[in-house]
């Protein structure tokens, strides 16, 4: 097992990609903090993990609240004694053409993705630096590298996350802390299911066209990336032992973006 004894903090772990990362980490021997604003969802994932024999705790955390992030991360360190892996994954999607994009929605999206990643990083390195080890994993997107219409806030946030991750590779190195970003293509999760009818309405095309053309048109084989694909890369990054792999982005996207 690649993560025996490893303590991992995963935000947005109540659903989708975050939940799958937590399940895959547990299978590799990790102890898990399931952090989410949706406490009922976090509790359900903790139940699944405990049933599988893993140690896990649910942490109620709005990643935009400095107080909630700091107290949540400290509670994890108190319970498990250390923090080895951070997965900054909580996120939302809001699509509008810019002329109709409410400023409040732009700021809310930026706050969850970007302020949340900053706050979580700051809270976790406090525990990682003294122990001289740690792996910071950020959930970017193909939209950390590419742009799509209607996604001004999301593309700006995901480019920003990549920048933060690269800075952390430089700042963390002397403390034995690595930082990398996973940049998936479209993965069928609640976040994406919700976008299909929204984009169909905004672009005035059918839902099938949204999937075939907008979401998968740039892939080499018209296939969705899976939650398991993303989780497998997270396990690899969490278990990697040296700074040889830091400051990188890994792009599971069926060739949509070729780095
Ligand atoms: N699904 C995709 O196609 C795809 C592709 C690339 C990147 N991503 C990224 O992966 C991450 C997870 O997305 P997903 O598709 O699994 O979505 P999801 O909607 O299934 O899960 C997101 C989780 O984040 C939580 N969350 C939302 N706001 C929060 C907040 N303020 N504080 C704490 N938790 C909060 C939600 O409660 C939910 O449990 C996001 O960062 C997303 O941008 C998704």
C-alpha cells in the first residue's frame, strides 16, 4: 500500500472527484479528513470509509472561511497527529457570457477555488513544514491551460490555482513539501451533469451537442475522463517521495490538452 499511515485532508470530499480520491487513498492505507460544506454528504463518505475499515473524520468546512479552514485542519492534526497530503478540490461551476455574469457570482466562484486553495495551503503547511514532508495536490482542470466560452470565472480561477501550485513548489522545496496540480478534462460528476442543460440553453444547441462537441469535441476518442482516472493520479502524487516531481500539472483529459 502506497499511503500506509499517511494522513490526508481532502476538501469537497462529500461528492464526485473528492469522494473518489478519499476512497482510493483509504484503499492505499491513508487516514482521511473528509472536509465539505455539506456535512450530511461528508458524513455519508465517512460511513463508507469506516465500513471499508479505514479511519476517517468528517470536517465541516466552508473553504472560504479562514476560521473554518484553520480550525478544521488543526482538528485533523490533533486527531491523527500529522498531515501528509492536502487535496484542495472543493469547487463549483457557474456559466454565463461575461455581459450577463453577475459580479457576485464571479467573486463567489473565485473565493471557493482560489481563496479556498490559498487558505487550505496556509493551514496545512503549518503542520507539514515542521515535519519536513508533505504533498500539496490542487484540483485544476484542462481550464488551467485552455479557455472555453462562458467560463470567465472558472478559467481565471483554474489558471490561478496552477500559479499558486507553482509558487508552492518553490516555497515548499526546502521544507520537503511538493506541490502539483491535476488538470482533468470533463468528468461525469454532479458539477458536470448540471452544466449540460445550462450550456445547451446558453449556446442554443441540444444537450447531445453539448456533450459531443463542447465537452468531448477536443478529445482523441470522445470519452469522459473518470473519477477513478483522477484518483489514481492523486495516489501517485501523494506517494511520490522526492522533489523530482514538483511544480507540475498532470492532465488526464483523453488528449484534449496535450501538455
Ligand atoms: N467534473 C469535472 O469535469 C471536473 C473537471 C476538471 C476539474 N474539476 C474540479 O474537480 C473539483 C471537484 O469537482 P466535482 O466535479 O467532483 O464536483 P462535485 O459538485 O461533485 O463536488 C464538489 C464538492 O465541493 C463541495 N463544496 C462546494 N463549495 C464548497 C465550499 N465553499 N467549501 C467546502 N466544500 C465545498 C460540494 O459540497 C461538493 O461536495 C472541482 O474543483 C472542479 O472544478 C471537475
